[in-house]
């Protein structure tokens, strides 16, 4: 039972970022492809509305790059 509490606490402390989509809605872009991201080291596609868990789906470094990106909008959520 204590293990479940630890897992729930860890899940609630995870940072999450959500993709709001391309900055220019008329660009025609529907996905953002990151090369070799994730545990399988294959290209990783991000879609508008997708929520990413930092540390699991994307690294801290990649999350920072996404949040600083000018061509796509990302924001941190709780």
C-alpha cells in the first residue's frame, strides 16, 4: 500500500508540457518531429493538444528547448 502512495506522489510531481500547435496556424504543419527522442531512439512526433511528461516521454533538455521554441507553442501544465 505504501508503494501505491509513492507512485501517486511521484506522478503528481511530474512536470508536464502541452503542445498548443504551430505558432503560425496557416503554415500547414500538423506535427512536429523530433529526431531520436524517447527510449526507442526513433523519431518522435508531437501533435497539437498532446501532453508530454518530462523525464518519461521527453528529457529535461528537450522540454526546455520545446518551451523556448518560436515556431511551435508549448506551455507547462500541472
